[in-house]
C-alpha cells in the first residue's frame, strides 16, 4: 500500500498540471495533501522526520566524518 501511495500522489500531481475544472483541482490537491500528510506521519513515527526542524528532515551524521 505504501508504494501505491507513492505513485498515487505523483499521478495526482500530473492530473493537477492539466486539470481545468476548479472543483476537480480542489479534490485532487486535497487528496495529494492527505497522501503526503500520511507520509509525513509515517516518517515521524520511524524517527526519520524531525518535527522541530524547519525543514523537517533529521540528518543522520556519520561518526567518522564528525571526527575530521
């Protein structure tokens, strides 16, 4: 299911790029937001997303590089 969502939000973005109907645009963007929000929560639960940083990305530091 997760892989399907990854591809689904990309498909929806392609549809948004050509959609002319304002109501349909709202529906599509709402669904994109929902899918990306699910992804954000999933990454937070896995510890891969830092809610306190503005970028939201937790960088993994390499201990070998920290010594140089």
